[in-house]
C-alpha cells in the first residue's frame, strides 16, 4: 500500500518528456522485455537494472532515477541499444540521465565522477591526458591511495605509465585547449549547472 | 588521397606498442599518413560522460586542424578516439548544437571536416588480400588466435560502420591474409572488457576481463588479438587481477593485431614494441618462427 502511495506522490509527468527531448528517444516504446538488462556487462553492479531505469522514467520517478548508481556505472558499451527490440538507444538515455543528474548535483557514485574529473584535469592542463597525473589526482580526490598500486611495478617497468606528462608540443595549442575548458566552465556557471 | 593520422593519448603512454606496430605495418604496406600537428586529447569517456558539448568541442578542434592541413581522411588506431570523433562529426550537423560548440572554440569549426576511420579499415581499404600476402615472410599458419574487438569498434552500428555490430570479421580477414588459418569463432569478441571502470570500480573490470580470458583459454587459444588500448590493458596488465576474480592464474599473451601482422611481415621485435607486453609473446614468436621455418624447409625439400 505504502509503495503505491509513494509512487503516486513522486510521479513527475514532465520527467519523461524532458528525457525524451534531450535524448531524442521514445521511452514510451519500452515494453519491459528485459533484453537491455540481460546483455548489460555492468548490471551486476547496478542498483537499478537498465529496464527498471526505463520503467522509472515512464513512471516519472525523477529522484529515484537521477539518484541511481546505475547511471554512473554504465560503461557506454551500447550492447543494450543494439539488442532493444524497439530500437531505443538505452545507452544514449543513460548518458542523458547522467548529464541531467550532474546538472542538478546528483552524483550516485562519487568515485566514478572523481575519476572523470581527474582525467579531465590533465587534459585541461596539458592538452593531452596523462596516466600518472590522472591516478595521482584521483587518489587525492578519493583518498584511495591503494588504487592499483599492485600494478605499478609492472606498469613502470614496461614503461606503460609515462612519468612525464604528454604535453602538446606547441604552447599556444596547450592554451587553446585550456580555453575550451575555461569557456565550458564559465558557461556552466552562467547556466547554474555543475561543470 | 591525403590521410591524416590521429594517435590519441594512449599511443604516447600505455599503448606505445600499438603505436609502434601500427607505424611498422603502415610502412611495410606503403600507406602514408601525416600526424595531425598539435592534436589534443578527445576527452575519452570522461568528457562525454560529463558533457556532450565539451567532448564535441575537444574532438572538433582536431577535425578542424586536419581540415586545415588539407586531409581527406583521418585514421586512428583507438576505438574510443574514433567513436568520439565520429560522434562529434555527426552532432555538428545540428545547427543549434554547432553554435553551442563553436562558442567553446577559438574560431568556428570549418563547414567541411574530414571523416575519421580506423587504421584497420584503412589497411583493408588501401590493400587487398594479395598485397598483404605479398609482404608476408613468416606466416601465421598454425597459430590459434582468439580475435577480440571490445565493445566500441563496432557499436553503435550506424555510426561505426564496421560490419555486423556483434560479429565483426575484419580483423580475421587481415590476419588470414597473413596466413592465419586457425582463428577461433570467439563468442565474446564484442563483449565489454569493463573499460575505464578499471580504476574507479576494479571488480567489474576484473570480472568482465576474467570471463574473456577464461573463454580464450578454454578454447585453446595461443593468444588473443586485440585492437583497443583499453582492452589490451585490461586483459594484459590487469591479467592477474582478472585471474583472482576467476579464482585462477592466467598466462595468455594479448597482442595487438598490428603486432601479429608485423611479426608476419618479418618486422623485428623492437619495432613492434613486443617487449612492452606484460605477458611475454615469446612463445608466439617462437612458434611462428618454428612453423614457418619447417614449412619453408618442407617446401624446399619438396622441390628438391
Ligand atoms: S551501455 Fe551501459 S546500460 Fe547499456 S549495456 Fe552497456 S553498460 Fe549496460
Ligand atoms: S530492451 Fe528495450 S523494450 Fe526491452 S526492456 Fe530494455 S528498453 Fe525496454
């Protein structure tokens, strides 16, 4: 009984329209066959299965869907989209949901976002990504100092991890990439969303 | 046709061996490319996960550089870079979105920008099977290979244009041209290895990679052939972690398809970066050498 009341209370009829507009997908077409979930390589770690996410959108469960861990754990492998009998690009929907969640400061799995931001920091600074830098920043952000230390000896020996950052040779180009990030961040601030 | 080349960041670090072997193979086949000067990172998964316009702006800068360089086509080895640039190319056709991306760039993107393709498709487009065969000095005959593409190269199908999205076969064709006659019909060839979750969420990657390694071992593969830097890292550098997840110890070489082609072309080990592999490929190179020497001797014996 309580469950039913909760569902009705939290129903947000505009949620489905927003997701559809931003992703370009027709969510109403989902008839819950479960194919997307069956083929998902990350579903074992999800709190909401991909088909449940789709149902959640149809039911207007904005908070539940945008606060889910699933949308941050998705690997963007597109297996779900490929196997959906109704040709819904579920991977695209997951990405849209992630963007919507971040814009409203909902971060279901903080360490995943920390990893993304650490990676992007190296790109913003050097113009190219840089493994050791990403790892160091990620460890600082997440305080996970043991992350992959078991791999370090082998990776270093094989020179798999460049100790020096990969910088674009021309300084002007490094700055040009920095400006892309700067404009992006300024715009996010103007629009009042999480950059 | 002028072909630009986009190495991508991993080519300068974790997948230096892919880069070296790609260059060695392109050289052996006489395919000329010019690296895009001052290219930047495409933003990989983090950029598109965070914001589509940021990812597209980063990629568009590269496409614009290649356009100004006069390129007709851009080739890259990395499926993730390829996917991001291809997405950017398509998304820039939407005028409203284009405006938002242009706002992030120093100057608006040119109207016409070259398409990006994979090095694998470039090779197949530039050389037919006979041309490849004519370069082979050490045939891959007798080597049992599990071909593994990962999830990005063939998906989304309309975008990547890489044949059957769950059963691509281009790598097999190229390896067959190099004499490979024992390529497995590998059911997990496009299953995701766990991708970049390796760092923030290791168990997922270890489990997915573990399944792929286990099946290759069960099917009796001598090695796995790959075409993605992230897959290679998850299957090779993280092979021990994957073994733990499966409750076993793996010991199977994971080579880039370009390394296998390079071995067949007789390129030396250093020029293919074979020493960068965590699980040594020595037993593969030894087997190829032994089998091709035996075959040559048999052929000579037959003639005599
Ligand atoms: S794209 Fe995401 S939701 Fe879809 S199958 Fe892959 S990991 Fe699962
Ligand atoms: S595969 Fe498509 S129709 Fe089936 S549950 Fe998933 S989204 Fe719905």
